[in-house]
């Protein structure tokens, strides 16, 4: 029998080594998140997944699950903070959703809808960031980068190429290409790389395939991110192939 913790008043089972986020998703319970990816070790950079554990705020993606924890997530205090974080990300970068190829597939946009973010709430910074169209097959639009580090980690840990890195600190922190020229064309990145698949926004885009799926028919157009994240969560199954932790969840 697995140990459990309480999440918003309901018991959530967990396996040794799981975090609060991992156990919640495996049990069919959604906690909003942005930089977390089930294939990488969590590092808690975006803070969208902040919850209260025994009254103390922590990142649920890095908080180890323990028996007897009292976790609060779906409360207005935390959702208000999450809305502010999403608003700041929209204001800090150049996110023009109606003209973006990633619209409908964008995690940041989908979180905005899910959290009912109706306005930016902060003055737009309109940063002057470059485009890199030097590669024959891949376009980089640095204007949309939210510094989640997923492409950095994917290129290093999965692809073994270290194509991307972050440089600077604070407001000057930005994504760079690890080449002497700083150009993507001078790297060995390929369309099949994991780094091409993990960007949650519209920074890394394949060329010549834009809008191949019509807006209105894309991933988050069909179902909200809270449902899609549960579909993607790794789960242990019983001998019949049924999810052992999520009985009664869709």
C-alpha cells in the first residue's frame, strides 16, 4: 500500500523518490506548471507550480513527496500569484499570439487561458531581441524566450550537443547559441533533436511547415492544458494496463 499525502483535501498516493508534482500528475491531479517536463530532473525555475505544504510555499516540482503532507494548490491565493507570474512573462517578452506560429500549441498561452489571465497587468518591455534565420531548416525567435532552460537541458542531456545556454543575470539573462559566431547555422543541431521538441513557446521553429495545422485545431485549442498535462504524465499501471493511482479520473 502506497503512502499518501493530502492535496486540497484528497489523498494522493506516491512512490519513493517522487515529488509532489510527479505524484499529483500520476494520480490525475493537475498542478499548473511551465518549466517542468517529465523527462528531465525538475529544477524549479518558473515557480508556476508553487503550492503550500503545511502552510509553507514551495515549488511542487522539487518538493519530495512525504507521508502526511498537507498540500494546498487550488486556492485563490496561489492562483493569483500564478496569474501574476504569467502576466509578467507576457510583458517581459514579445508575445503576439494572433500572429505566432505556436498559437494553440503554446504552453504559456494555454496557461493564460487556464488561469483566466485577461490582461497583461504590467507595462510591456518590448525588448529588442534578434531573430536567427541562419540555419537552413530552423528559425530562432529570441523574442519569445521565457528562460525555462528546457532546450538547454535537452540539447545537453539527451542530444549531447550543448547547442544552447543561458548567459547574463537578472534582466540581462538571455538564451544564446554555443557557437563562436553565435549563429545556429554553425552548430550541429538537427530537426530530429530533442531540443527541437521541448520549447513551450515559439522560440525554436522548423522552417517551411508553419501553420500546417490550422489555428483552432491545435493541441490546446481542443482541450485545456490541465487535461493535456494529465494525459502526458507517466503512470504506473496494474497487470491489466490500468492506471493504479488514478481510479475515477478521466
